[in-house]
């Protein structure tokens, strides 16, 4: 089976390519000329083909998809804040539109597995544990990224339900684990800040709630979707629902270090975020924490993955099991000490 992965050089995409190759598939990896290819196996490995292009460049995308049977659309722009928010829509919405257009113009694609990048496309849950029946309320958006993913979600569903295109949708939680330290690997980045003293306390009151997904579990969920996923369906590839306070507490227990002794109020973190944005305009480096990050922290994002467990054999590990792997990995890289 000829498979193409968009966003193949990314945090999730690279590990997905490895797993597909292990399963014996012929993989075409769509990467940009400027992409860091360190997370991909070398093309000389035999079944991996590198194709240079961009999801925002339709002609390069059409050429890349031609002849493929399955498309894993994992390319996305994942940042809490960007100087130009239109970039989110160019990549996350425009890129999806280009993929759908390319599929319409080819006659080989049997399944498009669209990674909605995170459950932000479905919106906050605020006190509930939601499932695939939830749709974004669109009353407000914490980030422009969230807004772009909600818009793309509607486009993908319309293509599947109204046009009959072979689309199924996957919604990972907050992805964490070993691999690239991108903006998407927010847990690892927060742990680095915590252990290096730049984040000395808990974030807010600890009432935030997210669904944490180990990257390798999410990859396995994608493989399950390839073999067992039903066209037109949505699957949450989420995991344990917990707060970042719980993440820090578990990390302290596992490393035999002290837990934070105080909470940093969100209003103070928001002020720090605005200062970080001002600094980023000078340095050109994107801030770790920005005001949109704080807006997200004011809500809860708790989801159930029961449907994926039943239909895709999805089996997420606990947060403790995941951190038992992440913490030594960061220590071996010299990024934290304990």
C-alpha cells in the first residue's frame, strides 16, 4: 500500500513514518526544502521516498499525492501565538482544502486520515468529559490556532458527509513524549522550564484539565485508523484527563524532587505573556507563554477516548507511565537535572 504523510518531518509525522515502514508500507514523506529531517529514517532505507513540497502549494501537493492509496494529513501550524495569525489559516485551512482538492483530482486515494492536531477543534468542555459528538460552540476562541482548526474541522466533515470523500478524522489530546521539542511538545517544554527554575510554581489554581496523549499511543491510533477506521467517523485519540499541577506533582514524585510550593496566578502569567510578545518582536523568537496560552488555561479540555478504544484498539498509557519515559529522556539530553 502506497502511503503519503504530510507534515512528515514534524513531531508526530516523523514517528508515524517510522511505524508505517515497520508495518511494511511504502511511505512517501512530504517535506519542505527547509524541513529538519532528523526525525525521519534515511531515504536509503528503501521504502521511504522524500518528496519536497508544501501543503499551501497545490501543484506540489497534487504531484505528491498522485499514485498514493492512503493520505495521512498530519501537517499543521501548531503555535499558541504568531505575529501574523493569517498563517494559521493558510496552513491549517488552506492546506486541508488543497489536500481535498488533490484527492478529488486523483483516482487512487482510498482513505484520507486527517489529524485534527488536537481536540481544540472541538472546543472546551468546562466541567464535562466530552466525546466525538461535541462540536465547537464557536462562541469564543482562545487562540487563532483553535479558530483555524475548528474551521478546518467543518470543512473535513462536509467533504465526508456531503461529498462522500473517503475522510475520517482523528483528534489527539495534548501530545507529549520523546522526540522533537516543537511547540506541540508542550509537556516536555513545561517540564524543562519547571526543572530549570524558570517556572517555579504551579500554573494558576490547578483547575485546568487536559487530555494527555503519549505520542507513540497517538501513532498507534493512526495505524488503527488505517486498518479499522470507518470513513466519515471521528475518533478522539486522547488519554488521561489531568491538570498541569498533576503533571508537576507526578514529575516530582518520579524524580524525588520537591513539588512547587506556591501557585502563580494566571493574571501574572498573562502579564508575563504580553512582555514575552514584546520581546519576541525584537528577538524574532516565538514566546513559550503568550496571552492566548493563558486564555486556554482558563478552560478545561477533558475528553473520552472510549470510541477509539472499542473501534481502533486504541490503548493509551497513563500519565505516570508516560512521564517515566519522558523525564529520563530529558535528563539524558542534559535539558533537566534531578
